[in-house]
C-alpha cells in the first residue's frame, strides 16, 4: 500500500528503543518509553502560506527527533508509523 501525506504532514517510522541498558540490564516491554527518534518515510508537498505553497524542509530518509506524544499512530502493512505536521519535528539528526 502506498501512502501520500497531504500538505505539511510527514510519515515517520519510529526507531526501536534499546532492549538493554549500557550496564546490561534488560528492559521489560512495560517499562519502555515511546521512542522519540524516527526515519522519514514520506513527505507531503507542503502547506499553503499566503496563497503560495511552502515546501517541507525534510526529505525521505532523514532521521528526526519528535515529541514523545506528537503525531497520530497509524499501522501500514503491519508496521507502526506516525503521521505528524512538520512543526512537530524538533530536529534532524545529521551524521
């Protein structure tokens, strides 16, 4: 299934949290927090501002940080994703 976000919305696949701490302690699923990092899967064309389309600053494959409770959860082909507005992205992680 293909999905195309509208306006300034972005489709993100969350990155999995670590299963163990640095000290080797295994973290149970009930104690894990929602990951705040993800990979951009799809980007909308941008929102209209003053009658002109403003393009989104992100591109497919960018690794991003976002708020813990940002976006809307969606499941596509058995994989959990988030759809959120560009303004909900806090930062792009660069190498």
